[in-house]
C-alpha cells in the first residue's frame, strides 16, 4: 500500500468496521436491488475511466457532466473464448451442449473481438465536480440484476474494489459534499 494512502475507519457508515482506502477505485450497483427498468453501476476513484473504457463501446468520447450513448461489451481474449467453448457452465458446473452442437448458437467470437452485452448510457463526472470529488463513471443499463452484476464483475476484474455499504456517502461526507445529517439519512436508507 502506498505510504500516502488515505485510510479511514469505517464504523460509522457500515456494520463491518473495516478500514477502507480512500484512494481505491470502487464499484457498486447504485440503484435499489430487484428488477427495474434502468439500473446504474457507479465506479468512483482515480482509475474510474481506465477501468470503464475497455468495457464500453461509445459513439462519442466521454465529456464531463455529459451522457454518452454506447454499448456495454465484454472484451474477448483467450480466457473468454475458452469460457464460450466450454461444455460446462462456469458458475453452476452443469454440462450443456458443446458450442458446435447448440441450435441457433451464434458464431464463436474471434480473438480480439468484443461481445455486445447491452445498450448503455454512460455519464462521466470529473473530479472535483462529482458527488465524492473523485472521477465517477455511471453506467446506466437495462435493470436486469444479471447485467448489473456482470458490469460490477467486469470492473472488479479490471482492478476496482467492491464498495462497502455507504462508502460513496462516506467519501462525499469526508470531502465536504454532504453534511452529517445527510450522511446519516443515506445510511438509514442503506
């Protein structure tokens, strides 16, 4: 851990009483759990843009405080090709038909291609003009919990850390964006 890392004891905002590094890039689903029309995944921290860039195919470059329409994609390297071709579901362990025998199955991706997952609207908030005063990327996708969890997993694979409950509000409070009463109201909602 860098010597200049900012660590904060997080007892007031969570039940876990953990030390959190305020210089980490964090990710979490920002909308209530369950199904909804739109779901938002928030990535905040110094590496937010670098983490989000490989999973997005945008029609326009990101500009601060502007929404950009694009696609959520999964970059297809050798590991993704192996998962696609595997006859065993990686999460459940159940076997299914090999890719070549699946009726109506799409052609396998080639190395270097990316598979489209969903249409998204991406908003970039540049520091210090954001809720937490960090760079923030908000990815608004269709509200399926599966899609939102996948976005979080892609961000975690690229180096983000899963945010603790209330950590976005804690960062906003510590950076003077919200007062203690507002922070406590957010905590009560969580």
